[in-house]
């Protein structure tokens, strides 16, 4: 790459406001979604605030971080990942509210939320001509990006609950199911010409129920097939591990832009 091309690439990187899609991205995403599942349950169940009040609290946090993210002039790892955390916690309590409080069940909630994700992606494509996660650097595109992410996080929670409970797979069965689906998506990415953007959003959705069933496995009672760990302790440990991933990504980001 010559000097001119390098400058163009550096300019594009500075404009870019979302992380590069690497292994560390997916690891951080899985840790974030697992944290969001347990932290959401800790607030709504352990603190007895209920699904609706918890959803309102997390929605306010999420909107605050989205505004902060949109106002940023470039990619800032900590703002981005705290927005992801907020989206996954609000997704947890919102999915539980839709599935349980509204009484439509896991299958009904999953179907409704799948339609929401599909509609969001369709409107995004019709409006912008692309649903690529790599070009989320204009306010309107970023709004589509974060709306789609929130619906996908909520859908993932509902799918995780459906697989473990309604489908009768249990938590470990749910982990195996979604891990296999993610590996199959990776196979399609490596060995087929299927749209990389479509595969990205497929993987993004699938990592959420994986995190959901892992989170439930960690904190649910032994009688239900879980490990009965403290939700608050598990949340702290997962948050620490996730922050290690974010610091690692931030270090690599700074190294690339020296």
C-alpha cells in the first residue's frame, strides 16, 4: 500500500464509528450478552423491580449511550461497548416483559421480535441502499444500526428462553444448539459466497441467545438445571472479563492509529 492509499485508509478508519469485525469483537459480544442476561435478571428479579420498570431504567441508559455514540466524531471503544451492554440489558427485560407479562409466550415473542428485526433491516436497506455494519457513521444510519441491534438483542433473549424451556433442550442443550448454528454460520462465511452482511447479522442475532442460555445456566437454581451462582457476583466477573476484551481492542485500535 502506497502513502496515498495509506492516508485514505487512515481517514476511513477515523470516520468509522464501529469496531472491526474480528475474533475479539465476537468474544466481547458474547461476554456482553451473557452479562446483559444476568444483569437484567438481577435488576428485574433479584431487586424485585419487575420487567416493566427495569425496561424503563435500561431504556433510559440505552438512549443516553446511543446519543453519546452518535455525537462522537469517531469510534470510541468504551462508548460503543457500553451502548451494546445497555442494548442487551434492555433486550433482556423487554423480552421477558413481552414473553411473560403480556402472556404471548416464548414462541409468540420470538416470532414478533423476528418480524421487528426483519422490518428494521428492510427499512434500513430501502432507505440507505445497504445494511452493512461497517458504514454506520451518519446519524440516520446509526439510528437504523442501533434499532436493529436492540431488536436483535431482544429476539436473542426470547430465542434463548424458547430453546431452554419450550423446546425442552435445557440450558446446556441450548448452548449446544446455538454454538452449532454459529459454527455453521462461520462455515458459510469461509466456504460459500453468501452475503457477508447477511451472515454478520445472522451471527449477531445468534450470539445473543447463546449468551442468554449461558447466563441462565450460571444463575438459575440447581433444580432447574443451572449452577445457582449469585447474579451480582456473576455480573461482576463477566463485566471484568468483558472489560479486558475492550481494553485489548482499544490497545490494538490505538496501535493502528499511531
